[in-house]
């Protein structure tokens, strides 16, 4: 009978203790929800409602540091900067205005992006991230143009070649907080600073032989010409972005990102046009040699908007008992920036193309 009395006494004490805890206002502990791996899909009721739980990858015995390497293969589209400039001196201004000269096509070129970041556990899992982008593209073309254009009063030709070039250096310094927007949707708001350096160049050279006959009188221009147009600009301003990862299962995800920037821009450049040859505007005019001096455009200041977008698909997984995490993704980049109207030859830059990223958390 003794063991039975002891059990009854223990049960009574436990029930009395439960009543005391309830009466004191302290909550009775309940079983914890199943654990989950941050950054991967979750089950219902694993997170409390009304709180955006952080989705930063959390590793065992790690420094919470991650690095990214991107291979980019972009096309450069900038119509004005891709033209072969024609000489428009004197009598050529109207005659060559309608001449159809093929533009220089630069096509696609490779570049890279390098990034480094870390997760700040003590600051609600905010992330600090910085990324550098390097991209350079160029193109050249040689053209021969018949200037007669079906007009019996005009004869001659234009033999020209052109070269265009762009160099793009970009640095982003950002803070962000990946969080759960749903059981299968991760979101990430980013904010920070964008610094951008752009260098543009357009070189054209050629020989023109143009004769215009009117009422038996000939006007002509013959000679060599060249034009060197270059512009460099630096841009600095705030950047805001939104990123979303749609978790598809088995580590796969669909990615959609967009970011906007508004930057203070300052540009400097030069426009050097030269013609050396003979110009005769009437039957009695003498031959002339012309050389135009260099014209500078300095300290052009403005505010320039920029939009960046990305769509792709990725895969990620924890490794080595959650000590590491890897991410692979591939998608398409879209970038558009509008430079100041004061530099008409180098505005409205569009970059687009493939982006392949590898990320490693350790």
C-alpha cells in the first residue's frame, strides 16, 4: 500500500503546483513548434503570426559571412554613341543629312561582379552587403557610302570607319533583411548607396569626295576628316530595392528583383572635330583648308535615374551538417540609366543579358 500512497501524494502535489502557477499569472509552457532551416520552406504554425521572421541562412559554428561571384554577359545599347559621325561642314550639312550610314554594333561582352556580406545576428539578422561590377564593351565598323542618292546633280562618296567604347564600374553598399512573406515566399528589402563610373568614347575618321552641280556651277568638298568624342561621368546616390524568392521545393526557387536609384551626376568630356582638305562653295570661291579646334564640355551636373531588374531561377542547399550553404542561380539582367541631355551623344544607356551567380555562406 505504501507505493500507492506515494503515487497519490505525488499526483496531488503536481496538481496543486499547477493550480498555484495558473493562479500566479505565469503561463504554463507548451511544446515548441518543430525547428526549421532559415531560408528554406516552412510548415504551417512554425512561426508566430504578425512577425516577419528573418530568412537569413544560419549555420553551425560559422562566422555568418558569405561571398558572391557573378559572370555577366551583357549587350550594350546606346544608339547615339554607336553612330558613325559624318562631317557636316558647309555644303555637306543638308546633303548628308539624309544619308543612311549603318550604326556600329558592339554586341555582347563579358564582365563580372564580386560581392561580400555578413549576417548580423545581434541586429535582428540584418545583412550588410557590398558588390563591385566591372563591364567593358566596344565595337568598330568600316563603311562606304555612295553620296549620289539617285540625284544626277550630286556625285561622290564617303569612305569612313568608326570605333565606340564603354567602360562601366559600379559599387553598391547595401543593408537588407531577408524575411518570410509566406511559407513558400521569401522577401528582402534593400537600401544603401550606389556609386557608378562611366566612360564613353566614339572615334570616327574617313575621306569624303563630294561634288554638287547646279546651273553648270560646281561646289565641292574633298579631304580627310576625323571626330573624337569622349565623355566620363561619376554618379552617386541612394538605392532602394525589393527581392523575392518563390520556393518551389527540393531547393529550387524562382527569383525576381527590382531596384531604383537616383544619383547626383557630374560629367566631363571633349569633342574634337577636324577637316583638312578643299572646300569650294561657289564657282569663284578659292580652295580652303579647315581645322576645327577642340570643344570641351566640363562639369555638367544633373540628377540621373537608374532602374535595375533581374529574373531567374536558382537552387540552394545546406552542406556538411549545416556548417555551409551554397546557392547557384541563372537569369537575365535589365539595366537602364538616363544621363543628362547636355550630352546628347551619350545618354540613355541600356545594358541587358545573362547573369550566372554562385554564393557561398560559411
